[in-house]
């Protein structure tokens, strides 16, 4: 009976539906107990992870029988994909299953930060009536700039267009004749990165963390964004310089920012100190892609891929 180890949280109904008949160990706390995880991996055929379990080096050494890794998400930066390939271990990301969740996060934070009206509950309840101070901006007519134009960015673009935004994107891996630039709801303006940064009222990042994207949006790039622009990073920490974002919000050059991902996760109190008292800032704990609905989809897709790999090969 194939043995499956699951080291981070997932939807238990998907385990019951897709992995019945397997010797399954579901312990979402294993990620924080490396010795227990290594012991559990002895004789394991499959491992299912989110983004915290580091599937490389010592872990792979501890799992000589591993045949498949299921990734409950799309980013693969916690997996040494080349080492897995060398060992004949298949890796299945949950491609497409959390696109909508991230797209809603981007649209939601863009509207929240442009409007700026939703943080006054205590003042209003206390009898202050800050109408002029809370006169914010509409999303309609603003230009959304997408850095990277893969599946999540495209879902974001579709929602943005429905809200009457203008949409531009930069993606060096997508040729000018790719049909993605001309979706049925209207054209996406194809831009180089400098032009995109200079013209976007809302700039949203949709790239993996690589040598080429680390530090992509630093102080210099932020200075070239229009005054009052909103920056959203629900992609990967390290693509954005967090201290530069904090400084630009304090100076008022940026009108708002939403950061869901960080150079160091979890963000500890020392690393988070840079954000203390910074205005117009939304910080969330790497949750843009994780909703109740996406957890169900991601878990089903991943468990199914693992089951098929173990039974149909
Ligand atoms: O890569 C992803 O899909 C997101 O970062 C979410 O990842 P998760 O599996 O850790 O929720």
C-alpha cells in the first residue's frame, strides 16, 4: 500500500476522497518538526507540501523511496526541482487552482487602497464626520500594470477590465503575437518594464522569485512610479524591497501598498519593525492564494495528481 506523507495543511475531504486505500499520514505540524518529518518519510512514496516544507538536500536524503511530490500551490521555490528530476521524483503543482483567489486579493486591495475610506469606523462611531479627509479614488479609469502576464495575472486583468480599468502588462517570455494580449474582453497593452512602472496607477507583481526578479522593484523603480500609485505584491517576497516600500509610503510618494509575501516568512517582529506606523499599508500573511474555496480546489487537484501518479504508472 503506497505511503503518503502530508506535512502542511490541506482540505481533509480531499484526502478522504482521493487518497483512500493509501497509508496516509496527515500531520500539518510536521513542517515545523524536521526530525519527525524525516522519520515519517522513511518508506514514503509521496509527499504533499505547501510553501514551507523545504523539499531539498536533507529531506530528499531522508526519503529514498519518494516517487512524487504534490505541491498545494503553484510557486516551486521551496522545491529543488532539478534534484527531484535527477532522482526520478515527479513534482505536481496545483496549476490554476488558486488563480481566482489571488486575482480577487489584487482587485480587493487595489479598491481598498485607492478609496481609502474604510479605516474610520472608530472615528465615525465617536461622532467625528471626516468626509473631506476620506474622499478617495475610484478604480474605474485607472491603469493596472501587471509585471508578469501568466495565468494569475490574466485572471486579474479580466476582473480589472470588468471594472473599467485600463490594463497593461510586461512579460518578456510572451511574444507580441501571443493571443493572451488580445482576450475577448479587449486588448492588453504590451509594455517594457520601465514604461509599465512609469504609467501604472496600480502596479501588481506576478513573477516568481529568480535571480532575474530579486530586487526588481526597489527604491529606484518605486521613485519612477506615478505619485500616489498603489503597489501590490502577492507574488514572492524578495521581488520588492520592503524598506523602500515603507519609505515611499511614509513620504507620500506611494498612495498605498499591499504586501502578502516577504523576504523572510514568517515575518518576525524584528523584520516587521520597518513597517511600524507606516500609512496606507495592508500586510497579510501569504494568504492571497488561500481561501476556503481555493483550499478545496488546490487540495483536490493535488491529491488527485498524487493518486494518479502512484496508481496509473
Ligand atoms: O505558490 C502559491 O500557489 C501560493 O504562494 C500559495 O502557496 P501555499 O501552498 O503555501 O498556500
